[in-house]
């Protein structure tokens, strides 16, 4: 069924003067062109729920007026597109990735920095930070003194997302204690402080990470390459051509021998498959040649 046919009926309880099927179609086109996000016909009510507060706050009154408003306001457009993303994540998600990181990637990175070479990591689509902090705790390890030495070396960690509200939570680095319990205790305890039922990452861990707003579909300001890229459960919102372009960009952004971690339902396909070799479940390594 076409988008037009699927959205031809009025949406229940919503005046078409405020939000119409034509508005949803325009939002869908904007989300795809600006961020590669595919909004299927059944997402009309999701768009309404995510954007209605922004429309009210802007004073535009209608979705059509708000769409016109954000076309000439890049910052507000970024905020609006970010509001459409689903920031569902949790600590230590897909544990096999962190086991591989601890056993294979971490020793490689530590050898690099000990020999005077930098190490660079990127959590692309970091959402509200649970992935980022899971990586950081795994990198720093079980011993606090050793972890502090690691943090003082030439290691830099970029965490990016298009959703500014998610980045705000990520940078605050404070979560309910029960949320962080998925992280093994020997990693969790050295790097978090618990008070009032909330766990906060300590200053050593927080000092490693720089959070930035970034649209993966747009220009990337980073000049150097990365040793590690995590981009998990982000590409499920893209169509195949967009996924394959993004994976190719990730491959080019990795140093030879660098690792790419993707979500459990995602796969490397397209031209980048020649550069990225599978080394574990949804773990790929860029070939040295």
C-alpha cells in the first residue's frame, strides 16, 4: 500500500486543520532527506505525539506552520528531527560486544597508547549514554589506579547523537541504580558513585568523553580516523541504500585493523563488505590492506 493510500483517512481525535495526512507526508519526506530516517505510514501518531509539544512551544499553532518555521531554522530543525528518534537503550546491551571489547580491543588500544600512539573511539548514535558509559567502564577496567592511568593517556572518546534531549541525559551520566546493575559489579563499582537510588559516573570516566550533536546523514567534522566505532541499533531506521552509504563511511573512518560494532539485527552489506571482515557476532574489523 502506498503512503498516500495508507494515510488517506483522518487521524482520530486530531483536527486536520492542526495536523493532516499531508503534514505527515511532509514530515516523512523531511526526516528522510535530512537524516535518512524512514517513517512508515503507521508512524503518523508517533509524529504527532513527538512534535505536538514543539508546535505548541513554538507558537506556530499548526504542524504546517511549524514545518515552514523549521525549514528556515536549522537548529530547530535538528531538534525536531531528533525528537522523532526512539532513544531506547540500556546498559551492557548485547554483552558479547563488551566481552570482545575487553578481551581483544582493549589490550590492542592499551598497547597503542603505551607505545606513544593515540587511541580514538566513537559511539555513533549514543542516545542517552548507556552504551557510551558501558564502553568506558569496560575500557577503564576493574582496578581504579590502572583505570586512572588509562584515562590520563592519549585516549579520546566521541559520543554523538542527533537527539539533543538524549545527549543531555548522556552527559549528566546519572541513572537509576537498577538500570546500571546490568554492568558487571567489578566494572560498575570502581567507576560509579551511588546516592539516593541514583548512580553517577565518576569524574575519571566522565573526563574521557566528549558529547556532540551529529547527524550521521550529514557532514562529519572529524578529521582523523577511529580505532573503534560502535553504531548499534541505529541503522534499523534507515533503508538499504542509506545503510550501505553509512557503513561505507564508517569503514573509511576506521583505521586499518579498527573495529566496528553494530546491532544484533544489522549486517554489513554493499561495497564496504570488501573492507570489513566479520570477527564475531555483528563485530567487524577493517582489513589492513
